[in-house]
């Protein structure tokens, strides 16, 4: 039994460490200075992280004084909730070889002779040691790991949503860990997703997730605090990933339908308008009757959620691929003309655009099923990527194209590449012949070379968000988009915020548990001492009593005889 003094000394060490680690864990975005980038003048490339942090703090104290961007997207990549497929002895006996050994010994199996029966028993007992016991221990560890991982992901979502105060949240595909799981396991993982990892969140309603049309309803207003804005803070814009529905070679209607039932539509658009309060600025907006010469449109942000799992060929279900092509074509056909300014397109998708080897961590990789169909890919093909750049965003290498080929303002945000990558796709209109083609480089390198903003080099930024899984540091992306009335264009900036690996999350909670146990033990010791039980000398007291009892056995006893004298007798039993 530990003494009160020993426990008290231990707590002097445990409590400060537990408090410090717990404060850091539950306030990690504050300690790391995480914040959505603030609106900044056009052309400024360096982020003012200190100002963004102060503004975030101000939002918690005086929300009306904030200078935050009207659109702030918390982007989370690839949570990949695992389940039964990662547990070794799931759905089978934990000690199967022991069971068979007992069956052999009790003559419940067919064996040609006693020698063969005993031989099989020995083999099974060996397998118990080298297979059953390790598999059972690993299965227990994995179940604990899965349970903890759900709450590790929940901690990232809950803490960042509280501190950074996003207006919208998106999970960029691979919500679950496998497209091959059966419906029952899919339902279990979906329940964990909504009731543990993203508790309190809700999917985008089907009636809000609109198909791209010429005439459309707004999904909401930006910069306006109302019930609709509060609803969007709760919603998750879920992107379909390969582990959710499969690549083109495994994507079936059944897999797509069960994803959409649980997480919302896999392809849709959302339109948000930013009200302009400046009367003079409003007077410059295009109006077919009053101001037909203007090229300014009402500021609008268009979110396009694209299921790009089956853009590349061959596909196992041609009808599903045709629907995806039709959706992308309708996105292009319903976009504003490239000559007009004021609109911004944010494409959310899973598989990144094409990049040659050496730009990001992984080189392009494609494999195909034996019978046809894409089996695996880590990027879109160059042709499919060109469809995004030249179709959806209207970029062109021809300076005589509409809008001088500069295209529409926008950005592509995706996941899939767990390492993450921030790149810039561009085409040099001054290049000759075959040299005038799409190129891509790291965003930092493009900035250093002065490529973004060059009128003769149209381009588009693509951000592949690093995964939020523990093995990749529990990362999250913070995208700010704001409108510059002086240029009548949307601007944006992106940054990351990473908690750290899951081991730190586990360490803090286990350390806190140990500290609480020691505190409770110390409390019990003090209570027992207060009621007169000397716990510190309990062991010594037990030893003295034990020795006394042992000594008394066989010793003479003084028996009172009634006349005031004692009589010594021998051992009485």
C-alpha cells in the first residue's frame, strides 16, 4: 500500500503534466495559431497569420467586429473509417485451433489412427500459440484502436469547428475505409461516422443539393447571419471517394445508391450570393435593361461537388459514366460567360488532377481489371484533367479565345493523395507550337516565378488536402474566399492546421486516466486516515498481528479460576 506522502509526491508531478497536455490537446488550434486567412489586397502573397489569429479570437469575444472572409471552408480529407475487414478474427472463433484440438481428443473428428489423431492435436496446439493467441491479441488491440480513432477524428472536427468558426465544412471523399464491405458493415460504419466522428453534423438535404440548371435557386447568402447560415455550419458537404463507391471498374448502382442514402448526393451544385451594400457598386452590375454594357455580375460563389470516380475509362457501368459526363457538361453549359466577372467556382472532388512525376509525392499510377475497367488510379488522366481546366474553368492557351483565355475565377479542392499537395496548373500563351501545353508546378514555386497573375499565363490553383488520419498528422485545410469590390473579383487563400499523430491523443487520455486513479487512491487514503485507520502503517500492523497470532499458538494461557488467582495451563485447543 502506497503511503499518503508517496501519493502526494506523485501527484505533484502527474497533475501539472496532465493539465498541460490536456490543455494543449483540447486547445491545440489556439496554441498552434490556426485561423482562416483574412481577406487581403489583391496581389499580396504573404499571409498575416498573427492578424488572422487575433481576428479569430475576436470572433469569440465580439463577433460583430470580425474581418473574416464571408466564406470559410473547413476541408477534411480521407477519414477512412475502418471496421470488420481490419480485425483478424472478426466473425470467427477466437481460438479455433484449440476447439479442433479438443474435438480430436474427444473423438469427434475422423482420423485414420490414434497416431494421426495425436499428431493433429499437437499441430493444433502449436497453432494456438503461434496463431490463435497473437490473432486474438491483435484483434483486441485493433478494436480498441478503431474505437479510439472514431473519437480522435471527432476531436479534430469538433475542436476546429469550435475555434475557427467555419461557414461550411466538407469531407473530401473516402469517408469509409472500403467499397467492398457488405451493406450491414456499411451501415455500422455510417452510424459511427454520424454518431461518433461527426456527431451533431448532418448531410446536405437532397432538395438543396441542386442539379446545374440555367434557372436555379440560391442555397444561401454569404456574410448574413440567419437560420440558413447556422444550418450550413452544421452540414457536411460529403464528396464520394473510391473507398466509398469504388473506381470506374467497381462503381455500381448499388454502391452509389447506398452512399447517397447515408451521406447525400454524389454530384450537385450549390450557389451562394454575396449581398453588396454599396449603392454605387450595385449600380455597376449588369442589367439587361438598365446596364447592358457592364461585364459585372452579382457576386456569387458556386460550389460544384463532382463525383470523378468514373471520369476515366473503361467503366463497369457505362450508364453511370454517361451520367457523370452529362453532369460535367451541364456544369460547363450553365456557368457564366468567361468575359464576365463576379462569379467564383469552387470544385470539390476526390481524385486529384493529372501531374507528371516529381511534382507531388506519387507519380501517376493506373491499373485495370483483367476484364476491363479502372481498378486503381491516384490521379485523373491528362485528358480528364483538361476537361476541368478548359471546360469547367474556361482556361485556354489561345489568347484570342473568349476572355483572352484567362477563364473563370476558382479553385479545385480534393483529397485522395494522403500526403497532400498544393499545385498550380498553367499554360503559357506565348509559347510556340508543342511547347504551348498544360504544365503544373508546386504553388510555392509558381509564386516564386511570378506565374500566378500573369495575364499571358492563365492558370488555376489545385489544393490536395493532406489526410486527417492519425498517420498523416490529423490535418485539416482552411480555405478563405472573399470578394474584392475594387477589382470585382473573388480572391482566396488556403492554409493547414494539424493536430499531430493519434499517439499523442492516446497518451494524453491514458495519462489523464492514470492521474485520476492516483487522485482517487490518495483521497481514499486520506479518508481512511481521518477515521482513525493508519493506512500508511497498515502493512506493518498486519505483520505484528500475524506474528502475535503465530506466537500465541502453543504458548501457556492464564485462566481465571474464580478466586482471584490465575492458573497457568498448557496449550488448550
